[in-house]
C-alpha cells in the first residue's frame, strides 16, 4: 500500500522505521534480528537505505595500485522484497541518483514494481567517499528532482525508449527528503525551500525530514513549507543519540545542531551506556511532543539501535 494511503487511513500518529542493508557477508537474518523486536509496534512501513559503491585503491604485487569498486551494503531491493514477504509490511526503498545511469534507474524501478513495491523515496545521494562534491554518472541524474521526474514519467507509461508505446504504467507513491536545518550545500533556507517546492510540484507526495534534535526546528520548517505552498505530509525523521562520539559525528555528517541542553547532559556522562539513557529520554520527549502536535508519522532511524527505539515507542504508544 502507498505511504499516502497509510496516512489517509490513519486514526492517529503512525510509526515507521528505517534500516540499513547489512554489511556484505551478513545474511538477511541480521535484518530480521534487528526488526523482530520492533514489529509489535506495527510499523506502517519500513524504509531501506541505499548505499552506493565506493572506490578503493588496492596494492598489487608489483607495488602499483589498482582502483577497485566495492559495495559494502548491497541488497536494498532484495531486502525490501524480503521484508514485505516476511512481515507483510510495506517496504520503501531509497533510490539515489549517484552511481546510476538513467537506464539503470529505469530498470531498477521496473524491478521494484515487479516485486510489488508501491513506494520509493527518491534522493540525490551524497558525494562519493573520495570526491568533494556530488558528481552524477555521465548518463545519470544530477538532482533528486530529475530522478523524481523519471519516476513520474514511468508512472505515466513514458519510458526512455521512445519505441515503447502503451508500456505498462507503474504506480509509485514518491517521497523526497527535506531539511529542517537546510541542506548543507544550499546557499540559504529560501533557496532550499524553492527546490523542495519544485520537487513537490513535480510530483512528490510526501516529505521525510533529515533528523533533528530540537522540535522547534521541525515546527518552523513545516510552517515555512506551508507558507511556501508545500502542502504534502511532512514526516519527521528521528534518531537516538547513544554515544559521546556522536556529539561531533552527527553535526559533521548530517549538518544538524545538537541543542545545548542535550549536549550538556551528554557531556556529564561517564560512559556510552549513560549517554544511551540520556538519548533515550530525549527522543522520548521529542516523540511525545511531536505526537501531541499531530504529526502524521514518527519515522525512526533505527540504525543499529533497535533497543532504544523499542523503549521509546513502547513509552509513547
Ligand atoms: P536534492 O533535492 O537534489 O538537493 C541537493 C542540493 O541541491 C540541495 O542543496 C538543493 O537545495 C539543491 N538543488 C536541488 N535541486 C536543484 C536544482 N535544480 N538546481 C540547483 N540546486 C538544486 N543518501 C544516500 O546515499 N542513501 C540513502 O538511502 C539516503 N537516505 C536519506 C533519507 C532522508 C530522509 C534524508 C533526509 C537524506 C537521505 N540521504 C541518503 C542523504 C541525501 O542523499 C543527501 O542529503 C544529499 O546530499 C541530498 O539529497 P536530496 O535528495 O535532498 O537532493
């Protein structure tokens, strides 16, 4: 079922989760072990992130280096199919521009549709590990909106191959990303908002936000979106803090602020187990306030921390 249909049928705030494919070498059971404790909360859908290939330089016998492409976390499409089959829950694959040509994208969309997947979250992706700026493939998309338009085209039966007439129409419900604290490459909030509005005007049916630790940033973002004519549901993305290291890693990686009140509490902690308690309580309070404000869904980035999410969701349901 489409995410938008879940929202339409909802009697209150829904819950959804986001997972990463396991590292290559691990089995699908690592996903089930991760999700099993969370399934009692009846998530409306489960997102599966996409991780592009990286290039590494491998030393050869003659001491020269060989550039090798490796994918540490393959399997997004397969995991989505497995989740739907195993749990009978809708899976939402993330699809990115990075690393894909437009033809590969079309084939990936067809595969997803054949598997009975009704939703996609379309994203640009970040720069590859060894690049400073995002570089599209020579025949790939530069921005998420271009990937979105290709998906909308397929929903209208328009294929890259012009000779395909009367091809079947996919019927994907398409989500996009939004940034309460602005996308880090954007010159300012207004410009970022213009591009977000363009994605919605081009057919995005809902927005999932980057994580934030201060609810006011989400409320201001929603208000700003509404004032700019963006009227689709805006799903808050929520992540628990569970280690002292994250005080620096999260701002550096995701370009988000940690509120002083939270960082002060974390800095008082002696161990990561103490941080986990602080992080759990913070996320619980964030969730309670957001639920009270009537957000459509609480979308949790579970990323290896299902126990915290379990404790939080149990406390708020
Ligand atoms: P875009 O919407 O293309 O925006 C990128 C930048 O370009 C922004 O600064 C925007 O303002 C600007 N821009 C947009 N359109 C134009 C235009 N036409 N002209 C000029 N500038 C423009 N990454 C992954 O690799 N895999 C994942 O699974 C993944 N999941 C994510 C899930 C969520 C909910 C979020 C919030 C992010 C996720 N990301 C993921 C990270 C995401 O790929 C990065 O944040 C990326 O840098 C931007 O993606 P986007 O889709 O927002 O890009």
